């Protein structure tokens, strides 16, 4: 198979709109961070698009430019933010309520944050049972709600003067859902919107509205959302990139660092027990068993894919994998995670690894929102459409083309991402084959 021709990438001219359904902890930490960084008061730590480099050419060439100097990304100074929430608090008040960032930092960007007020949300209580708010759209059916979102996007573009926009879902985790008949094609989905089909989740209405408006969409939560044939089809026909799902931040991030390492040494696994406490609004939503099930499915998938139990039955054929999330209010956004990993080595001798990760959920997630927004926009300008597998690096439960398994190993994901950037610029892909084996 030959590699497809390098795409022509339209320049990142004008401002980029970043539309965020859900203006809670992650969104406000992201926006406040961007505004603070723009003032030169902090560095974009954790962001590959801002700080990451990519090696180009041979090791002897000594070319390691910043990613943002290789591909034409939108500049952080050229972003405009908008969003929706079921609560009517502006972004400053929402950030204060989320309690992630210190008050003096927030006060430094108060006017910018206060200027972002949530547009009324498309919301159905059945899909997120633990919260309710006053800022909700009304419509005769779900098609009308989709049209109202399309109007919002158009108005946002006019108001802010952005040249393009992307949408990144930062809303609460919806209840567990499997694709059903209504999700199988654009035609059935649109019919379902008109008929108010209960199987169409609010997040899917946002995704539909985004793609119809020429806006790429990424899903930061574990909801099904764009992982359905109808939306995949729409992404293709609209020429829009989509990506998902569920930001890979705390415990699963560490899991996908460690599991490939254990497997690389062919060390066996008896069990992996992961538990967390967190006390933010996300934790409250996940306290509902149906929302937790969505998260659990997303968190459980990583080990199976990385360890390939079918190929290595003696090492990984029988391991026990448990994931618990406990809503514990005093901790707020400062999640604490524990992992107990029972492994075995030479002659079956058992060993244990213990991890205690005291992390900050939204601090880890915010740079991912930035990268996803900039990379989705890049992909769209490069004419790429459908599932962006090269962005799997960012997700706990990465989407893959139908019939293919998704890649969870973070090192493979990073290689895939960087090779995609090299391909976009017509640079040689890096295979890591030693120079001595080239003619
Ligand atoms: N922080 C992390 O590390 C991380 C990692 C992976 C996934 N996530 C996911 O990201 C999402 C956001 O996390 P968070 O900590 O900011 O949660 P949060 O509860 O602080 O914010 C979510 C916001 O979404 C709003 N919302 C819910 N349904 C909505 C709808 N239909 N339309 C518009 N707004 C809606 C809620 O009112 C809330 O303000 C959650 O689904 C979470 O599971 C977060």
C-alpha cells in the first residue's frame, strides 16, 4: 500500500472559535489558562501543540522543531470561546464554583471570563440524572433543538468574527447507551430528531448541529455521542473531522503508560484494582450508577487492548480488572487514585506495584482541550474527515474505523500522532530502523 499524497493545508487565517458544551471545571480551567498564558503569566504546560517537538529526518540531521512551527496551527492569541450550560453562571463564577484555580489567578482574567456567558443548553434530565438547571432550551422536538444550536453557532460566529470554529464536548457524562436503530444512518437519525426519539442523547444533538454547521467535533466524555454510524456518515459527507472519547488524564493515563511497559517485558498480570475519590461536580454525576457505567466501560477497555489476552493467554488470559470511583466531596477537583497491581515474573513468582496518584483532574484535562481544538482545526484545513484516529493519544476510549480495534498504548498513540504530522508536511515517516540498514 502506498502512502496517500500529502494534503494541502489551508493557512490558519483569522480567529478560531472554540465552542464548549458544558462550562464546568474542565472548560473554565482551560479558558482561564489560555487567557493567563496569553498575558504571559504562565506557560502552557501539558500541551503538545505548544511545547512539544517532533523529530524530522534522520537522527544525524538534528532537526527537532516545535510542532507548532511544523504545522500551521491556530495561534493561542487568536482563539474566541463560547459555550452552553444548563446553569446560567458566567465562566468566572463557574470557575470559582469549580474551585480548581486560585482566586487571584482567576481575578487576573476576570473580565475575559465574565464576558463568556452560557447559551441555553440542550438537556434531558434522563441522560444526566444528578443535576438540573434553569438554562435549558425548549423546542417542539429534537430537530428544533438542533436547529436552535445551529442558530447559536451562526450567531456566535457573527458576534465574535471568527473565521472557523471547533466544538469540544466538556459536558457531564451521560448515562450508558448502546447504538440503536435510530443511530444507524443520517436518514434514520434525522427522522428520529423530528420524531423526538428518546434514544437520541443531547450530546448527539450538539454533534449533529456542529457537523451541519461545518464545525469539527471532539468528545471529551465517555458518552456514546459521535461513536455511531449516523454521525460518522455525517462527518464524511460534511468533510468534517470527529474524535473521541473521554480525555485520558488521571488513572487511565498512568495505566496506559505502565501496561505497555509490563507487556514489553512479558511480565504477567493477575489483577489490577483501581479506585478513586473525587468530589467535584463530575464526581457527583458519576455517583449515578448509569453515568458511572459509561465511565467504567471506557476505563476498562484499555488493559484488554494493550495486553492482548488472546495472543498471550498465559500472561494475560485471566487477570481481574476492577475500577471504582467514589464521590467524596471534601476533595473537590483534587482526585486521589490508588492502583494495586498484582504481577508475576520468572517461574510465576508474584510481585506487587502500588500507585498513589494525587492529581488534579481539570489541570490534566485543560491542555488536552487546547490541543484537540487546535488539531481538529488543523485536520479540517487539511481536508481530513471522519474519525481522527491519530488523536487517540488524547482519549481513554479512542474511536477507530469500523472493524478495527483502537490503539490504547500511549507510546504507539504518540508515534501515530507524530507520524501523521510528518505525513501532513511531506516529511519521511520515522520507523526507528537503524541507519546501518538503509542503502
Ligand atoms: N477532568 C478530567 O480529567 C476528565 C477526564 C475525562 C473525562 N472528563 C469528562 O469531561 C466532562 C467535564 O468534566 P468537568 O470536570 O468539567 O465536569 P463539570 O461537572 O464540572 O462540568 C460539566 C458541565 O456540563 C454541564 N452540562 C451537562 N449536560 C449538559 C448539556 N447537555 N449541555 C450543556 N451543558 C451541560 C453541567 O451543567 C456542568 O456545568 C465530564 O463528562 C467528565 O467525565 C473529565
